[in-house]
C-alpha cells in the first residue's frame, strides 16, 4: 500500500498567479514594509528624545 504525501498533492495544485495580481501584492508588501520602517524610525528615537528633554544640565543653574 502506497502512502499519500499531502505535500505532493499541494504542490500539484499550485498555479501561476496573474501578473497584475502579483504586482499588486508586491506593491502592498512594499508599502507595509515602508510603514513599518517609518514607525520603527520614530519609535526608536522617542526614548532618547524624551531623556534629552528631561535631562537637567547642572551648568544652567
């Protein structure tokens, strides 16, 4: 009795995605990456910015 390999069955059912749909998905992924990188840029600097604001300088007093 031969065992069925479910992964082989999944591979057989794959079809090529239409080019316009592939482009839309890739554009959406690029937009999401840009938003994540921008958010990371701003949120990583909050800690140091807040520390600088509240840091007291003994030379001023």
